[in-house]
């Protein structure tokens, strides 16, 4: 398989590394083929001449689902921290999840 043919698998592996996901090589190849198909379809759509196509106008206009932007009482810090799994020094404690890139640390490699 050439590098060009394996481009989708390489993109999948790159995104998996960014997302800290483990994807085995066979799964990356299968997902890469799917991704290549989607990108090819998008490329085909981009090549279409749509100058004469009218913009879509919905027949029925739905009511605005947004609420009014009004000021309301916020949550008290003590109440928020009381609901936290762990708090320290008046702040939420969150474990570190981002460290050295997977290639450097050895994490995320199959």
C-alpha cells in the first residue's frame, strides 16, 4: 500500500492521537477508507455548479427556541464545591489529562 493510498488511515491515526484514542492499524485503515469516501463525496459536491440553485427557504418558520437573556442568581461557590467530586483550596480539583504528546510519552500507541 502506498502512502497516498494509506492517507485516510494516517489522518485517522493523527486524529486518534490528538484525541488520545487507541485505534489499531486495521481499524484505522477501515475508518480511513470511510473518511476518504466522505471527503471524495464532499469534493464532488464542491465541484457542482450551484449558481442557478435558489437558496433553501423553509416553508414553516419554527418559533425561536432561545430563552430571553436575563440575569439570574448564580450558584454559590460553596454550593458548587459541595457538589464537586473533589475540591481543594476553594477550587475544583481536576486530574491532569493532557501531558506530553503521545508520541513522546509512549501513551496511546498500539
